[in-house]
């Protein structure tokens, strides 16, 4: 289909047009950090952002979300389905890959109508990354440094203009809100190609194994000494799972008014690295140590999600590494497991019955 | 579920009464509470003093022998006893003195009139009587207080949150105060305060108490790596957590 | 006929249907059986081994195994609930006529068609009898389709034995072999004393044609497994039902995960052959 080119000077006008019809959420600088937040005017946006504390996942799966309201007096019970038309602007490619995983999870089996309703009403405008956002990111190793699908529109910064790839009819319609997006010329093609080829060497490979090897590496590493070492360091603070773009585990609680008969059922984020995550009603904890919880976390990231959905469970954004006070992170963990790799033959001899 | 309005009472021991002020404050936006319960004893807010309550909220630590009888009398009357705030829950700031020889503390505070005042090492009320539920914090969080009362009305016992403060702080997208060169007890302290201190750029002081399985050694190392001397780390942990820390260290009050 | 399952697909999978408590029966001071009816003649249509998500509105939701068998669900179904937590504590205070929420049925049932013609040995501990009863009564209602039926059931004390009326009924049948044991006897108890594995010496089976169904507290499983493997029961014929925190029931919330498996949708029933390589599953 080719791509369009929009001068940066026209960008604010386009966002103004979006704001007429849509809620627009994008990266904003608030005090010293960036966060995805609702935009009231184009000036609120900062597309030069590095990374955010929480991923844009929160637009599709809010931290605290009403699932239903009930009133036992009248017998009324209603699902809370949010269909507000939203443009999610400036999503880095790692986070876009993460959203693809969330889509797979919430569409699988019994579909989650709350997530899907939001998802169907969110237009994704992603943004090509031209340099690593932090020292901790490792998107190139995870294969998330580029995207070919999953967006409605995809922006690449060409200096004084944006190259805009159209990924869907909805995206095309969104772009038609402006008259300033012109079909690309030959010169634009060479500028875009140059930009993409220039960016590649700026990103380091940080993982010593290929992502296709991760599942196998973990399969033989269940009994690695490393888990005990991580367990000793881990504070159990849960930050790693809370800031992760591919984590979606949740808890559900009820809130009532003083009648005690009416209230809401609320979904809120939870995390498998938190101590109470696997506790059942009788009090038994099926993962009772930090060691077991960290291992489960990394197995989800490197193995389980890939096996279940064919998509990477870690997109290399580096947020968990930024958030961890004791420097537990996927790069060092996977690399160390690789160095200590336990031969399958030994595992068969010593571990399996 | 039609039940008679439960009668509730508030009592205070060694404390600043700030938690009871928070209770009064919470009523401003939750007037329905007054239709759901009958308050029969609340020195901070009213002059009547009923003694036929079912739920007792107790603020303050037990800091002298003679308080024990009063606590026991409340326990005998109430079906449910709730510790209100850090002093009742943890011994609070009052327990800072437990690490010093008691005589020195008495002399320091009361000078030559020390003998006039009775005192002993401050302790959580759970060390004196059985406590059914705890609303933590210094002061308590008003929304948590309201939610806890609703749970009691439902016939439930509110439980202390096991989630560490870091979770709440991250959900609010705060910048970690460690990155601003400050230290914080968030990783080992119970959430539920809406991360109010870190949200204003200050590290958590621990007023809501330690989570059940705090990794103390690891956090001490983090604080040391952020430039704190051993002594400063101990002081940081002793503001609200002296009683819990001395328990972990198997240390007896002096 | 409307099925409960279709209901959650139509609006939101998290919105329960409002079921009415038609009867409550106390089995022990801790365990009660709640008999529930769905509105408008709606059917639960469950299979043995499945569970529902039970709500007390305003308090919360928890997974509860279905104790009644599909063969005996005449417009109602039964849940046996221990007063063990927040939600179940409030549930235990409720009265007939009160409304609760139900979603389900969820989970992979026991593969009953693979059990046809087999000798069945049930190894049950404590509250495990609740889900086991669903299977047992289904089998007894189609008795001719199965071989021997051997039931081993252990509880802490005689007072903790559940469904004692039905235990007596099973004991009286000539086509059921029932063995009971308790950890701590009480006055008047003349049966076996000891953990459930002490009952296995009473049991004769043709191992290769035997299916074992094991239901009970996590601590019991390893010991029962050793007995069954010791008797030569094939790995694929040893079945468990796992307890985990199945918060959502549909493989999304993550709490019940065992390695890559979700207990709520891949289980809760698993054969030993399916999970033997998964460390920590048992």
C-alpha cells in the first residue's frame, strides 16, 4: 500500500482533529518521568519519550477496573463494558508486541468481553524506535525492535516529517482526518530506508542465546542454583510484574456501599512474584518462596507464553530491570542460565524419576 | 440481612489521637456510616459514654502496667476488638524508647519528676489482649477505615494487606524515590496508604508495619548501597518498626 | 433449554447468574451442603470433576467443586463448602432463599468414558469427598458399566467424616467396597486408625485394568501415588483433581498455573502421566 508522509508541523493539527472524536492517550512528561496519560491538547504529547513506568497496557487493562455492578434489592446486575473510542498514540514496538500477546490471551477460550470491547475501540498508532530507550532495554535480542503488523498506523520520525504506514482501514480513516499526509515520493522511500538501516546498529544484542533457544534453556534449568541466589536477593516487592507489558494476572474483589446489598466487582492487577499469589483458601501456598516465584516468573517470560501462544512472553522493554532494586533482570538471568546450562543427560539422571 | 445496628466504641491509649481524628474526618464523606452503626463511646467526638458496645476500636499502644486492666475490660465487653493505627498495631513511635534503658528514658522525659509517672516498654495491644482485626497506619487511611467497617458489618474480619507498598507506588506510576537519592521501606512494608509518602517524593517510613515475609537482609544491603551507614539503617527501621525489629532480632526491651 | 455456560458467553464471562439457595444441610461444624437452583429453569449441565465459581455478592468469589452427580441433578445442584475463608465464612451465615452468584461449570471433567469397564479405586481424604461424591454417584447410577468399585476414605476424626448417610448406604451395597480410616479415633470408633495409605493392604486389584481417582489435600497425593504405582496401576490410569487458586475459572487470571498449565481449564483433573514431569505439581 506504500506509506504517507506528514510534515511535523501538521502533526498538532491532526491530533486536534483526533481530539474532536476520540479520547487520545499518549506519552506525557509529568515531573521527572513519562507516563501514558490522556492528552488534552497536542502540546501534552512528547513522542521523544524514553520509556514509561507502566506500559500502555493500562489503557486496555486498567489497574483498577469495574467488571460489573450489582444491586440485590432490585436484582439488577450489569457488566461494565467500556467502549470509549480511543487513540493510543506513540506506542513503542516492544509494547505493541506485548499487546499482541494480550490479545491472544484474552481472546483464547472464553473470550474476555471487557478487554475485547476496549481493544476494538482503541486505535493503535505505534512509533518506530530509532535508538535504545534505556540501557536496560534489549528489544533487539527479543525480536521486538520492528513490527510488520498489529498497528493501525505506524510512525517513523524522519526529522522534519513522519513516515506513516497504514496497517488497517480504521487507521486509514484516522489518517484521513488530516489533509497533510501525502503519498511518499521516491525521496521519501530512500529517507525511510536510510533511517531504518541507520538505526539497526544503534541497538545492541544483549542476550547470549537466541530467543528460539530460551524455552529449551529453561526446560533444563528448573533445578539451577541460580534460582536460589535470585530468591535470596529478591525483595518480593512485585515491581517487576507490575511494570511488565506482558503480565496480565489479576485479582478480583468486591466493593459495597453501606446498604451492603449493592456494589461493584473490581478487577485489579496482581503479580506472581507477590507472596500471596498462589495461596488457596485453606492457607496452603503453592509457591511459598521468592525462589519459586522468580523461577515461575522467568519461565512464563521465556517458555510458557511462547509454548501457549507462539509469541514471546518478554518483549525486552527493560522496565522490570529499571524497577528492580536488587538488579534481578531477564538479560543477566537468561545469560547466567546459559553459562550454567545443565546437560539434559544429567537432568535425566538426577532429577526425573 | 436485617440486623440491629451494631454499637461501636472508640478508646485511646498512648497515642496522638490522630487516628480518631481521621475517623471523624472519614465521616464527612461517609455520613451513611452513622445510619449503619451506633457510636456509644467516642471521647474525641462526643460526651456520652455507653458501655454496651459490640465493636471496640482502640487507638494507642499499651505503655504502662495499669493500662492492661482497662484493655482487658474492653476485651471482655466487645465481641470484636480492632487495633486502630500504628501505635495499637505496632507499638508505634512510642516503642522507640524500648531500645534505651527505661530509667534513662524516664529521666530524659520527666527529669526529677520521673518517679511520679508510671511507664514500661511500649507494646502493641495484641501483646496484652486478643485483637481480631487491625487497621494500620500513622494515621490510618480513611478509605481503609470505611472499607473495614463495611466488612465488619458484613460479618467479615478485615485482613491486613500482604502486598508491599512498591506495588501501590508502581500502580500510581511514581518515580522510585531510590532514583532520587532517597531511601524507602516500600519493598517490605504493607500497602494500603495510596503510597502517600513516595507520591510526595519521600521514602516510606514503615508506619503500616512489615509484610509477613520481609527480606530484611536484602533491603538493608540496598540501603547500604545507597550510601546509608549501618546506624542510619537501624534508625530508619526504628521509627515505627522498633517493636517488630526487636522481635525479629530476639531482643528484649531494656 | 438455556445452559448457564451460554449465559456467560453472551454478556460478560465475569457476570454470575443469580442462584437461589433452596436448602442448607450441615454435615459437620465446618462443612455445609448448599443446594442451589438456577433461575428460569436454566441448567448447569455439568460433568463429574467440574467446579463453579461461587459468589457471595459484596464479599467475593471462589471456586467450589460440584458435589452432586449429573445423574442426580433434578433442577438443582449441590456444593459442599468448608468454612475456610472470607467468602465461605459469610456463606455459612446465609439462609435458604438467599441469593448467591454462580458461573460455570468450569474445568476439564474426569474422562468417564475412559473409565468404562474398569475397576475403580477411589482414594479420598477429607473434603476430597465433595468432588468424589459426584463421580461415585454417577458411577453407582450406571453401575453395570464399571467393574469393581472400591472406596478408601480417610478423615481426621470420625466427626469429620462427610456424607455419613451416603457412606452407610454405600457400605450396605454388595457391589461397593468401602474402607474408612481416621487419623484420631473417638469413642465408639471400631474402624481403621491411620493415614489413608494404611487402607491399601486391604485392597486387591487387577492393576492393569484399574483406574484410580485420588481426591484430597495436597499432602496426601504423593503417598497415595506411591501406593498405586507400587500396586502396578498404570501412570495414565491414576487420576487426581488439583486444588489451586482458580480465581477466574477461565485461564486468564494466572493464579492457578502449574508450569504452563492452568488448573482451571487444563484441569483440575489430571492423570499422573500428564503431570509427572512437572516439578511441584504434586
